[in-house]
C-alpha cells in the first residue's frame, strides 16, 4: 500500500479550510475589479469623472451628469463592500491556516505554495500548470490520503507555460513592469536564474523551478524569453507538452506544512498516469527515474481504481 487515509479530524479541517480559501479567492478577484479609485476632477468650466488605475494611469469617463454620478456612487459602494468582505475573509483564512497547521492537514513544501501564490498574486496563475511529481500533492489532497514519501521527494517543480495565451501573458507582464525571475523572488528573494540552465531558477536551499513550453509550432516565437530583461528565464521546449494543453485540467487547493494554502493547476490524474507510463518506457531515461515513474503511475491509478479520484 503506497497511500494511507488522512485522519478524520484533518479531513474535516481540510474541507472547512478549502471553503474559506475559495471564498477568499473570490473576494480577492472582486476587490481586484475595484482596484484604483474614482473621483470628479475639474478641468476648466466642467467636472469630469476620472478612473485611476493601480499603475497610476488615469482614464476620463465623462462629464459630470446624473449618469456619471451614479457610476461614481456604484463604484464607491462596491469598493467599500468588496474591501470589507476581503478583510473579513482574510481574517477567517488566517484562522483556517492556523488550524491546518495544528491538525497537520498539509505537507506541501512551503516554497511550492509560495511560488504558486506569487504567480496568482501577479495575475499569472492561469498561464501555468504544474506537471510532474508535484502534481501528486494535488491528487492526494483531493483523495484525502497521504502518498508514501518516497514517491514525492524531489527538489524541483516543473511549470508548463501556455504559449497559446502569449499575447495576454505579455500584456500582463508589461503591466507588472517585472520579470518572471522577479515574480519568483516575491516568493523567495534567494531565487536566481541558473547560468547553465536558462529555463530554471534555484534558491539558496537548492530548490529549482523549471519552466517548460510546448514544442514550437507556427507562430510561436523561438527561442522565447519571458520578458526583455536580459536576466530573465527562457522556458524550454518539452515533448508532449502540447498534449497537456488540450486535455482536461485539474484544480485543487493544496496546503503547506505551515498550513498556508494555494491553488494548484495541474493535469488530470488519468493524463498523469498515461504520461508517467510513457516516461517509464523511454530507454534514454535513467533506470531509477523510470522505476519511480512507474511507481507514481501505479499510485495514481490505484486512487482512480478506488474511486478516490476522478480521471
């Protein structure tokens, strides 16, 4: 047996904390829609309604009138309500995370949760999915089990970038006025790009984040660096990555060893099993890794067979 059930107390706490976490994510998104401000500004003989954006840009919405006054009132009320709800849920989230730690709900490495949260906060979460070993954390959480540690131990996480959304991604990065490496450094300031692996960043504990992309097709820039920053990361082409982008995804809140939560986007369990069996059949892959691929595939397949997961 390569997995054991989570305790009843931890399972109940996970269910409760995930509900709080999902509500908090919704509140964050709602508050984001009210980011910036709105006020009337006099210019010459008239007043105009002005919307200020988080990057300090301004947009004039029209001359003062009953319509623009109603727009201003609706924005002001909506912003106050959104901020109040976010504050309340942030407090509930802190309590949920405290209980997560006390009841040992999670065991995802802190750095992984921090990286996923940094991507989410930057508005980049939907552009990446976790592929490889760390997907097991999402599967075991969804199944309320603990997978044997030997199948999980790894010092790197693979993030697949969706090149199909390149234009939207570049626009988001331009608004951030940041590089991908700097986004990672919000999770851990010690992250640095590796000189001999331009697709990877490593922190001072030796943990690596590897960025992958599909094999270049017509219209894909290649090679591609995330931003114009010369020190930024270049995602590397990966076999079968294209297939991941055209299969059902899998989203699951995960919990770190300290109780903090993050949303993990990854591939569906059935796709993971198929991929790992394919990897295990590659003669060029070291024997030890091929054995581990088979073990991971067998574990996830057993969760599917027991109907603890849906394919």
